[in-house]
C-alpha cells in the first residue's frame, strides 16, 4: 500500500494490492483525474488524455491560450464554478460582490499514515495507522482567498478510496457557501449502466439498472433524511457486468441528511460523478477564517462484478465503520411486541409474551412504542419520555427486571427526535420544533420534528433519556424516526443562517448519538426510520444494526435484503419472522420460508404466540436453535448473492465461513409453474479444490461453483424455500 507523488510528472498514484487511483497536475496547478481501476504497478504516461482543441465554445484559461486545453473538456478532480467548465461543479460560493466565479489550483500536499477523523461527522476509521494512508491536497483560489483541502484515504487490502473536503475562507469578508460537495470523478467514456435504489415506505431500496445517456441524472433527498425514496448509493457498471464478472464503481455517501449524487454525460461522452450534501435549501455562512467539513464519500472498485463491489463495502464497514463492543459480538435473537399488541398492552400481556418467547429460545424482549406519557395512539406524547404508570404500574424498570431475572435481555423503543402537539413538551415549548414563524406547520404521522440544531432542545431530550436509561436495565434500544422535514426553519437563528438548519440538525443528531452511545457502550442500538427510511452508513457509525423495513413479508424482503446487501453485510441488517396474513401485504407464506428469509441476517420474531399453533411454535423453537448453531457463520461469514429476485422467479444467497470450511445456502422460489423448468444455481466463495458434504453427497468446490445444484428440484409450491448446509470434508 502506497501513496506516491512523482515530482517530475506532477502525478499522484494511490495503489494497494487491488486498485490504483491516479491524478496529476497541469503546470498551472489544475488537478486532473487520470485513472481509477485495477492495480497498475507502474504508470509511465503523463497527462495521457488529449487536450484535443475544441471550438471557442470550450474556452481556455488565460494562461493556456493556444494549446487547446479547456476546463470544459478536461477530466477533473475538483471542478469549480463559472470559470470555463459548463458541467456541474463541486462547489458554489457567493462572494461579497454578488458573483460566484471560482476555480482552485494546487498549492501543496501532505501524505501521512492512518486516517484523520472528520470533526462532528461519522466516517470510516482505522484502529492502527498501518491500516490506511491519507493524502491531503491543498487547493486555493488566490484571487478569491478561498481554499480547500481534498482528503483521500487508501485502505490496506481493500479496493476502496474515501474522499472528503474541508472548505476555508481566508478572506477578510464573510462569504456564502451555496454548494459544498464531497467528491468528484471524471471518466473518459460513458460506456456504463447506472444502478440506483429508489423506494418508499415498506418498499425500500428497489434496484433499478438502466443505461446512462447524455445529460444529468440526479438521485437525491430533500427530506432532511437520507430517506426511503432514494438511497445515497449509486453504481456505474460495465453494460456486460454481472454479479461475478465485469467492472463496477460503487459510490456511497456517509451521511444521513439531504444528499445528491449527480451523474453527467457530456457531448464528448465523458462521465462526471458528483456526491455530497444536497444544495437544495442549503447555504453555509463562512466568516473570515471559518471552515466547513463535508461528509465522506466511499468509492469501491471491482473487476469481479457487483458481488466484488459488495465484498469491498462489507469488509470496510464491518471493520472500519461499525464500532463498539457489539462490533464482533453475536447479535441476540429478539422478540418485538409491536405487531402483536400495537398500543394495546399491559404488564400481564407483556409478561405472557416474554415467558412464551423465553420457552422458544428468544434471548431479548423488546418493548416497542406505547410505554411513555399518555401514548395510547400515534397522536400523542412524543417528547414525554417518562413512564406511563397507568399502563405499567410496575414501571418499565419493573418489567425489565422481571424479564432479566428470567434470563432474557431487555430492549426499549424511542423516537427522540419527534414531538406530538398533544404532549406536555409541546405545551411547555411550542417553538421547539422545526418550523417557519407565522407559517402553518405540516403534520406527518400527526407529529412534528424537534429542532435538534438547537443545543437546548436536544440536550433536554438527552437528559430525559438518560434519566430512564440510568434507572432501567436496558440492553438494547430501537431508535426510530417517522417523518421528514417540512417548513425548514430554526427559531432564533438569523435570516442568513436559516438555510443551514438541515445540516445543523444532522450535526446535532450526530452529537447526541455520540454522547449516548459513549455513555452506554454496552447497549445494542438498532437504527430505524419507519423501517429503512434512514438506513445509511452515517447512522451505522453509531448503531451497529438497522431495521430493514416495516414490511415483514418474506417475499418482499427477498428484494429489500438483496439490495441492502449491495453495501451492508448481514450483521448490519435485521429481519423478523412475522405473522400471516402479513400485516403489510396480506400474503400467506409458509413459516419455513418466512424463517429462512429472516434467518439470513440478524434474526428475530414478531409473533402473537397465542395465535400460533403448537406445531408452528415447535417449528419456531427449532428455527431459533438452528439459527444459534449457525449464527457466527450467518452474521460474520462472507455473504454472496446468487439469484436476483428483481429479475428472476427466485432469490438465493450463500453464507461462507472465512476459512471456507462450511457454507449455508438458501433458495426461495417465488411462484410455482406447471411443468416447471429446473433451475441450476452456481455457488460461489468455496474452496475449489476441497470436497464438501452436501446433504450426504460428496461434491467438489469446483463442481458446486462451476456446475452448481438444481435448487428447485422437489419444490412444487409458491413461496417455498430450501436451506442446505454445506460442510468441507
């Protein structure tokens, strides 16, 4: 692993065993992109992309007159604004004279071992300096007295580059930062297809793959959260790329608020990708000497298909994003009372459910919404984080102690960022929510969003939570967030800073998450936002697992867990075996299939045990025992997708032990057909030269990976599943 700078060629080369990333400087200091892809041991060419004199409509900088160079056609690393490049740029600044023209040039660089933190923001990290090397390139617009530090980190043994930028005002006057993106890259061709993940509540992260065309393609969120409608991920893939072959470039933004990912193809078939905070409803006042740090972009390259990209993300996030005591700990099997009771519960109902779950082998009981204030519906009491003793005479503490005395762990649901108009908090502080003065506030789920850009607001909620958590023996917290921003304003902040509210909110949220996870390091935090509405890398830095979707239907989950696995390994994804008819789709699915899908990630159940037959309860008990036997393999093995449920009539995946000694193969048929076609599935990740026991038959790893298995043999019904344990002999 090395980052080198060739003084003669003015060329930076970031390279490890997997990738090379090459940039170079023009004599006048413009930073150009040269290459990102498979490792090149030695790169001898200098500025290989031709200037290729274009027309006068692609102007040249004043110091390049006559040689055909234009920022409008150059492959750039840090494109500016209104200075001859008519494509989308990285930043936009309004200067005191009201104009915005700016382009920065190189003034120096530093190469250091390790990876620095980004102040106040989540980001990937290293525990030892030898795990990464960081390059910081210093750029400046000397005419405007504005500078930027471009930070690139190269990880050891991973096909990953991370980027972020710190903007600084060196002038004597305040400027307004209107746009401050985190990363850009220019490719010299447009022979790509584009993968994105649109969705909505209960149908998050739906995969879409299409050819790109000239113009600008934008995926973004303007919701104040990364959102369920688009995810801050994008991949450019070779049109012939598959799960296991071909070039793939993955981009993932480590941020939980408004984002934008823009892909622009110009008339010369160059492709530019830009990633960062959405400029929608965003300005940031930069006073003299002030800086603005952007969130991090993770860029993964694969020459072994989409699964290769996923392996890069999985290994990076498992070892360099998730933190704390739970990072490598097996996650408990839980039961959540929500779909069993909703708001209608008392102590007897909860304890009856807990006792039944304990008999099945469940390890963690989670008390969901409805335990606080006067919370008997979703119309009231958010913000009143004190126990409802009318409903729970023994208090949450009494319930928790009784459950823990039985040998189970205890978990609790919170939605700390919200307030109900029908609450004591709102009556005491009607101006504490995000809103515009003298303008009506839109309601979502009959609730409002507390203004966590204000320290006194978030500290008040933090103190209420601490009072509960210092008293109640809590092992797990489900942190929920069930609506998005409207009328984005912050009372008391000057007018020129109002458009800072969304980002200040995120900084406030990250501040509280850092405090509360540090204060309670042994609590397992699960991230939720009406399901997967904020399941992103930013939240995953603080909470080591996330609820995928409120939709617990196994067939719908095939798709959502498939797409989540593009970035996140199984140990960061949560699923539960739920009731039928399913509460979201009404579908009737066999209990074996519901279990097989839920057991492929962090496993739990959400069942009304009184409704289940004795036969099904015995099956659930068996499923839980089987999951515990295979938990290490499922949660911490290598995960590979085999069949795409977005494109085929099945979903299939395999968990493989790191030493390839065993694997767990799962196959789910969606709809059955008369005179069905037999489906042969090729496995992956095994030892080609080893012999494996497959349900009593001996087969080589090469045979299983190159020929495969007929997985729908003896499957004759809709929604039927098959799970095969494969062991090396």
